[in-house]
C-alpha cells in the first residue's frame, strides 16, 4: 500500500501516518521523498506480507489529515511505478539540473574519451551553445576484446577538470562494476567536484543485478539506465526497480533501440514509441539515444540525418533527455565514429530539439483542453 502525502502536509501529519501504519504487527512503514525542482512528493510505503496488508482498510489512512491518496499496489514497480497517478512526477534535481517532465536536456558528447584536445573542443562547443550536460565514456564495454576499451580512470582527472572549466554540470559516463564507481568518486573529489556525473548502465549490463544493486546503494550519483537490447520492456523496468529498491530513486530510463535485423539498415530498431509507455507506467524521466539506435550518418532527401528524425520522434513523444554522440573528427574516433555528428552540427541540433519540444508543449496544451 502506498500513501501519498499532500505537499502541504505538516510534519506532525506525516508522523501520525507513520504511527498508524506501525500499529499493524508485521508491517514496516517506510518513507520516501522524491525531490524535484519544483515539488517534493512524499510517499509512505507499507512493507510486509500481502496477507496482512490486504486486511488493512484504506479508510484508516484516507481520512487522516495530510493524505492525498491511498493506493493498493501489486509489488510490480512498487517504487518506480506511477500507479495510475495523473499528476506530473517530481523527478529529481542533481547538481543544479532538474530532470522531470517539464523540460528536455541534450547530453551531447563523445562516445569514448580519447584526447584532452577532443574533450576540450567538444566542451567548448557545448558551452558556446549554452549546454551544460554531456556524455563522455571512460569505460567502454566492447563486443570484441580487441577493440578500444576506453581510457579508464586515467582520463578522469583531465575530463573532470575540463568539464569544470567549460561549466559542464553533468557528465554521463558508463560503469560496469563497483570499482569504477569508486574511481569516479575519488577522481571527482580530487577535482574539487568540478562537475557532476550521471552513472550509465549500458544495454549489455541491463540485467547485471550486482551492478544494479551497487548503483542503488550509492547515494551520490543519479543513474542513466539503458534498456536491455534483447529483453522485454518489463524486464528492463524491473531492473530499474532493483536500483530504486536498494535506495536510489534518481533514475533516468533510456530507450536506445532493440536488436533485430528488422531494423536494418539502422543499427537497432528504434523503440521511441515506448516513451509514453514508460511515462505512463513509471515516474522515471525518459531519455532517448538516437545515436545508438540509428548507428549511422545517412541523410534523408530532406537533408536531415536519420539521427535528427529520430531525435524528433523522441522529443515529440515527451522525452526528458536526449543522448547524442559527437566527435570533432569522427573518422579518427576510437569508438562509434560512424554515428558521431560533427561539432558544426550542434547548433542545428539544439535548434531542432527546441522547436520540436515547443511543438510538443503546444499540442499537449491543446490536448488538455480537448
Ligand atoms: C553508449 O552509450 O556508449 C553505449 C555503449 O550504449 P549502449 O549500452 O546503449 O549500447
Ligand atoms: Mn557508443
């Protein structure tokens, strides 16, 4: 059972709800605060055997002061689930950047960090376009063991220092094990917290439960979870529930295409029609990754890259974040150069994202009146 507390409820009201819940033997009430940029939503979850929870009348809580709603939920997506609630979910704020349903952030950057020169050029172009979020892979799990595996912890000090220099607030960066989380923590501290990091779970690790638990147990970094390329949406959402159930609700769910040759010639089958599905089923802000979905730089007869068209699909569906590969010189990139946009293409992408987002907001406002 989930009791959602009114945003205006007093501390005493919250205490009373917890006390009433604790009166039931075998039930542990647990309080969760979802802190967004504009609102904080507090929920009290009744944890215990379903047989006991079933016997507790909803009225016991719905009539208490400060209670907004009482929901009986199945254990499915207990923490990340939206459970039919219509109000905007609060999302979360990290390092001064808000992730919620009311805005979209462009994380443009290098698939893999290679040289300080390229990282510096990328970040300076982001700064020139007013962007404070980027992607920079230091640890790269690759299909072949003979491919470039990323520079690892060696590149963290100068990557973070350059991020700080260019006003970057968040760097999205994949990790594949707990040791890498510690390396990032140490390097960030040594840089005087020059920037922030969003830890990425790659598609190949979507069901690496020990990694998911470790990401849930650390309370420092938000997590960008990339949908498993060959598992169902439900399985990927359950993986996010692992992260949340270990204590970290700051998760962004990223769609990045699914693996099937039915998507040829694209690298993966674009799955951005799932943006509204994930938004309906969960409270998580949704990201789309057009680069790893499309995987190539073809242009349609309208002059736009397929990647742009797919960015548009994600943003028009209400995505809160877009992850795009760039490189100052794609032909020398050590990873995924074939899908990397050039820095000169950033201003047009920014304009395109803003225009599509504005169209999305207009049509949502019209739909609300209809
Ligand atoms: C990436 O974003 O660099 C990446 C490897 O993505 P994915 O895990 O979705 O393939
Ligand atoms: Mn890549």
